[in-house]
C-alpha cells in the first residue's frame, strides 16, 4: 500500500517537472491596469507559468496577436480538498464576449492521476485578454497556457 503512494508522489513530481521544464516562473505580483477598468497581477507569456494556492483567485492578462484558441493547463499538487470546482473567464480586449470554463464535478478527479487539467478558451480578437480564475479547492497549483 505504501509503495503505491510513493509511486503516485513520484509521478506527480515528474508531471510537475515536465509541466514547467520549458517555462519560466512569473511571480505575478504587479498591479497592471487592464481592460474593463480592472487590474491584473501580471502579463503572462506563453513561455511562463504561475504558482499559487487555492482557495483563491488570480487575475492576469494574456496577449494574443491573432484570434485563437488558448489551452489553459493546471497541475494540482498537495491536494487536500477538491472543493466545488474551478472557474476561468477570459474577456475580449474590448470587454465583450466573455468566454468561460467551469469544472463539472470533483476537480482532482477531473485532473486524474497526473494532476493536470487542461481546457481550451476561444479568444476571438487579438489583443490583451483579461483572464480571471478561482477555485475553492485546497491545494497548490501551477498554471500555464499554450
């Protein structure tokens, strides 16, 4: 029984390393004026990732040069309680057409043994997209997009 737990910890550690191996940590502790009269904590590049803790929320800016689908990826570590879910909302640069993802069911179960949850968000206009996400789960996370 103990061996399986150790294997799961090793697998989660390897997943985290693979998840961030080609990316740079963005501390995301700034105050940046953003669309819709809001503020963001950073502009997150496609070659960067965030670390944080749930429960909580984060507001970032994602810049796109063209309309495109952006896949957000979260890896959940130190899983203590799944809470009721994860919600992510992206607003177009002109504050129109918000696109959202809301998890359905147990967040940790959705992430599976790898601990990674991925989902696409359609960004229909080029520019700065205000992205806000929050969860009531109890865990640490790393997040990036591609």
